C-alpha cells in the first residue's frame, strides 16, 4: 500500500477554511471568561440542569414504584412481568436522556447493546430484559440521578439568580426607598442595628460582586454538567465489554480486508511481472532451440538475452518475497531489516534500534512494514534531506518514531484522502496507535505504538 501525505502539503487548504479560521480568531479576541455568560453552550447547559429536576423526579418515581411493586409481587406470577416492564421503561427513559444530552450537551453516546433473546415470545423477552446488564444500569441511573439533579438545580439557579440580581442592583435599588420603606437592600440587621446597601460605593461593590458571580456561574454549571456527562456515558451507553466486542469485530474486518488486498497485490505482481517475464522467457528459449541448428549465433544471442531476463525475473521475485516477509527480518531482527530498508530510501536515514530482546514475529513484521511505508512516504512526498528512525520498548509497548525535515503538512485524519489514514487503520486493528505531528513547513514526526508480545 503506497501512502501519501495529505492534500495541500505545506500550504492552506482552501479559502473557506482560511476564512473560518480568521473569523474564529476574531471571535476569540474577547477572553473566554467574559464570553462564557453569553455563549450558547452556557445557556444550553443551564437549560439541561433546569430540565434535569422534573425529568429526574419522573424517572426516580417510575423506577422506585415499578421495582418496589415488582419486588412485592414476586411471591405471585405477576412480579416478574412487572419488574421486566419497569426495567424496559427505564431503558426507554434512558433513550430520552441520551437524546437530551446529545441536543443540549453535545454528548454523543452510542446506543447500548440490544436485547439478546434466546427464545421468542413474551417469556423470552422478559428473560432478556432481566438478564441484561444494560437494563439494570438504566435503573441505577434513574435512582442516582435524582439527588444529583436536585443538588445541581439548587446550585445553578442560586448562582445564576444572585449573580444577575446583584449585577443589576444599580438599576433597581430605587425600589426599596420608594416602595419598601427602607434605604436599600438589607445586608445585616438585628434589633438595634441595620446595614443597607444604599450609598454609591456600596452599590458599586454589590454590582462587582454580582459580576464575579455572573462570570463564575457558567463554569460552575459546566462543572455540574460534567458529572451528568459521566453518568450518561457510564450508565446509559454501551458497556466496556460490548464496546470492545464492536471494536474487535471492526478490527477483524480491517484485517480481513487488508489480507485480501495484500493477496490481490501479490497475485497482480506475479501475473504482471515475474509470470509474464517467465512466459516470454520460455518462448524465447523455444525459439533459440529451433534456431540452434540453423543459426547458432542467433541462438546464442537469444540465450544470452534469456539469461538477462532470468536475472530480472529473479530480482522481481526477490523483491516480491521481501515485500511479503524479508528473510533478513527473520534471521537478524528489526535492526538489520530496518537498516536494509533505510539504505534504499532516497534520503539519508539514521536508524537507532534499542531493544534488549525481539518481539513476537507478528509484531516484528508489522513494525517493519510500518517503517517501510513511512520511509516510502518520505521518498515520494516529503522533499526531505534527512530522516531518522527510532525503535524502543516502553513497558508493554513497542514504540516506533520516524522523523524527517521535509515540508510537513501530513495528516492521518479520516476522510483526508491520505494513505496515512489507512496505515492508522491497520495499526488500530492490532491495538496499535499512529500519531502524526506535521505542521506546515515541517518537520514531520510520526509515532507508532504496537503492543509488545514476546
């Protein structure tokens, strides 16, 4: 697989993106602390906190009522269907909560794993609901979210109300002497002494305190909704086991597709390269055999040409075998194999392999082909004058880092059209990671991590 660097290597990618960055720069001139009370995100999070109280009351009441009723009826045949219906209702309320978090908090939580029914019918459905860990996690969310919703509602509303009330106090303090029969807002009072906020200095200080409350409230609300995010993600999303199963299924698909692509590449290289050359060689030798008696010189010339073709075919087969799994990697390990790859790069490459032992052959092969792809990238696209390859072990990870002093601009983002994205998918299929650091103008540093298997 030939990798390539991202579009617009080392230069802006388009007028629209450039304009978006300039407009974002203009918007960010105002400090974040001053922007926060007026941002749409702040108001959406505040709305989320306000809605949490009535929704959590509904969820808590429903969950406790249905579970209590189901548990009380377990002595009869009605307990199990009631309990199953209660858990199913909690799952439905959980869908509502995920939608609310998606719309107001921007938290996109995947749907949990569906029910796995071993038998059809009502009995099978009830068994699947009661055995599903997702159902019980939704019930736990319905119970735990209620006290937290009360706390966050009280804190957010009080900070918000007091902040704006104190901030705007200079605009409405006249209400007290005109309609309340007192000089201003009472700060302290007992039987003999009272303190009112009524002179210009006290009014100004009150407004400044309100300003502090108003500026702090968005961050307090954000901290409160962070707990909501954790609750929704941890209890209403798919379990870690289900997520891992999905990842493994996806990785298995990537591995199968990669293996199929490699087989097609090998078949194509054999058919279009060595096989075609060997067929032509057989025909030339047949003609030389026919001319051997009539024109020995011509036959000798044809045999000499066939000898050159044999050398070329052997070299193509050798290159093809090296692309499948080089013998030097099996015999001498990564240091010698990567040094051999570096010697064929178009720029000088310094290789430093610091490994006390060799990893498993599969890990070694993936590391070899990863570095080969990256060095091929440098040769074709980077316009570099030098490169370095570093390989070391960090605990249970095999680390690879390839650096060049080229023009930069490489990207491995999904949908970028870059071959690095395909390389990242291959590494991800074996629990590996590919990180690209390539600012415009360079240098480019690509770091890969692979699980160490000895």
